[in-house]
C-alpha cells in the first residue's frame, strides 16, 4: 500500500517538473514554480518516519522525492534513475565538504575513545568509586544523577554504564528500578545534548552550520551552539526535576506506585538482570579510575587548546588589524580567547582533540599491558562502528538540506507562514513538532536533521535577530530530545530500562508523566516567554520554581511508615 502511494506521488510529480533556470536565484524561482510541492521532501521524510520508524529510510525517500521534482527528464524510467543518482551525488558532495567530513570523523573517533576507556575499566572504576559514597536512598539517587552527569560524552555509554553499576545499590536501598531507569534516561540524551564535548556535538554543530548556509549567513556554528545552551529548556529542566524530586523525596503517578512496590518487595523487576558486554571491561583487567579521568581530561583540555589555536591562526592570517593587534598585545585575555573560539574551525578542532585523546588512551592501554597495539586499534575501531549510523544520518540530513535548498522549500514556507504565525509562538510550535516526530520515530538525531533546515530560514524570515533564531534552534534540539525521552521505541529509552534491569513498559509508563510535566513547563515558562524576548536569566529561575511547586503539589512521599496505609 505504501509503495502504491509513493508511485502515485511520483507520477503526479512528473507533470509538475520545470526547467532548471540558468540565471537568477534558482531556489527562489523554484519556490515560485513548484509552490506547495516544495514541501514534499520534508513531508515525505516526516510521513515515512511515522510509518516505518526508520529515519534513514525516511530521509532517503525525502531526498529522492526532491530529486524527482528537480529532474527534467520526460521519461519516467530516466527520471527514477537520474533521481537515484542525484541522491548518491548529494551524499558524495556532502562528504566532500571538509567541514562535514571532519564532523563525521570526530563523531566516530570519540566513539572509539569511549570504547577504549570502557574496555580499560576506567568507566566502571569511576562508577564503583561513586557507588561507595551512597549511604541512604537520597544519597544513592544523587550519586546516580551525578554519575550520569560525569558520563556526559555519550548517551549510550551513560545508559549502559550507570545502570549496571548502581543497580545493586539501588536494590539495597529499596529504590525502585523504574526510578533508576528514569534518572539514567534523564541524564543520558539531555546531558549529552548540552555537553560541548560529546558524540552529539558534531551532529548539532553540523546541522546549525548547514542551516545558516541555506540563508547565506556566515555565523560561527560552534558559537551559535554554545549560545543555544541556556535555551535548552527541557534538557535543563528535566535535570533539575531529578534533583528537586530527590531533595523532596516525592513521587507522583505510576512512579509512586513503583516505589511502593519496591518497598514491599513486590516489583515486576525482581528477576530482571540484564548484562551488557559492549561496555564491560576486558576480562582480567584491574579497574583503575585514572584510565577514565586521564583520556577524558585530555579530550576536554586538548579541545579547548585546539579551538584557541585554530582561531588564533585564522585571525593572524586574516586582514582585521584590530584583532591581530589584540592577539599581539594580550593573546590570553578574555576578549582574545572569545574571538579565537569564535573564529575557530570547530570541525577540525574537535577531530584533532579526539585523535590526541585516542593516542593517549591507546598508550595507557598498551603500557599497562591491557592491550597489544593491534588489540587497542581493533577496540578503537569497534567503538567507531557503533556510531556509523550517526554518520549515515548526518550525510542524509545534509543531502536533504541541499535538495530543500535547491527546491526553495524554505523560501516558500517563509512566504506562506511568515505573516501567519505569531512570532512568539514559533519556538513552541517547533518544540511540539520536534517532539511529535521524535516520539514517533524514536530518534532525536533524525528529527534534528528533518527540522533544522526548515527552522532556521523560517525563524530568520519572521525575525532576523540572531537571538530569536537561537531560541528556535534550541527548540529543535530540545524538542527532539523530549520526544525521544517519551518514546517507547527510542534506543536510549530501551537502553535505560535495560541498564537498570527494569521492565521496559514499566519504565515508559512511569517516566512519561514526569517528561510530559517537564515539557509543559518548558513551553509555558520557557519557549513562550523566550518568544516574547524575555531574558533567559529571568526565564530559568521562574521555570525551575514552577518545577518545584509542581512536584510539591502533585508529589507525595513514600516511606516505610506510610506504605501500609497506601
């Protein structure tokens, strides 16, 4: 049935093709000629994301439909073949861009570093050291939350490291595994999405860079990424929700019942003990906390150095005499560092730091006789393989952006919507749309790839101020994570329940009310005020206060004394 619908759509597109214009703004001319048909590529991507739950297939079909529109062949078979070849060429062109290639490589290399650290026992050593600090239910939950923050570099690693280590302590303190799964999930994607060094940053910076290139604005993508952090309201508020609920020791909804069951030893999770070998240390390795601390510290410090060095070289080689003078007089002043970071090539700097951290991790593993050199390289490559799908999504997302740009989709949407959407509601609309797509597909990555090429041009057309565009970019990034957090088919949701040894459906059922509550607060007290231009230093305290009041009103304590009454 789906195939029939797609073929009918293809036939309809044949009658709506147009000549490629040799002069003028082709995307603007295409927007005028194709009209509403320019919406087909993103619509197909979203539709098939709902139907197939596979973001790679959805993005491919979106690109293919756009190529069908742009192709001028009169023969249907030639049209299909040419469109398929166009999809391939767009992918190759994406990879040919040094920026894009650097982003994909740094994502893969960081994945390799994480795998090396895990196999050397560093991640498990850190987790065990923290678990020993847990003396009661409250401190145990805080330790779990803090450990989740420490494993900031990857959401998968977070879910698979924190859960197995903290599960015995959680059980001993009679805390429900549903609660453990929630804390893990709330510190997986939300913190990885905020971190300036993670497997997410390449995707986020790459999409921001591509979005600004669509509207011919030269903005430092990494600088914009940093500017979005205070506006990632859902990410910040769900992390805050965990802290406040631990401080108050209050739960509501299904989570409260799960805690009652845990206190009464009546949990559905008693026999669930799932082990994960992917991130387990190599057999026979003595756990050493420095095997994690040193490579991660090197990764962070070297990235900062590489950002500065890249920006410094760019400025010194440039023609801005005022900036050159600044670096000659006070090269390490706050202003000089800010300018260097702004002028840096984030793609190159992140790759350089990841490679440097790799060398250090391999040296440590070999010197401790954990690996031979060949084993270390094999382990590193094995870790890179786990993030290949991220690279595929990036290539397809960039290709979709290029076909959308050629069709003039953004320009058509600007003409259609710029006068109809109240400017203050756009961030909230983007947040909600992103959460719906992400919930349905189970992936935040793909949602970002679909929405970012539309959000940046549309927000720029409604209000060209950079601050307003940044708010809408934030809505894309955090809306995708909100939907992913709620979705039962999300990989991080599945991994969180697996790591916690928790029944998956019980994890989804107990977590969803908390996520939805936080999402509503993010809209009402975050994106709507931000759309009006309210400063973030006012928005965040008020939103956090709303979280506190909500937990106080809705939540109730569960303890040994009142369990029987309940």
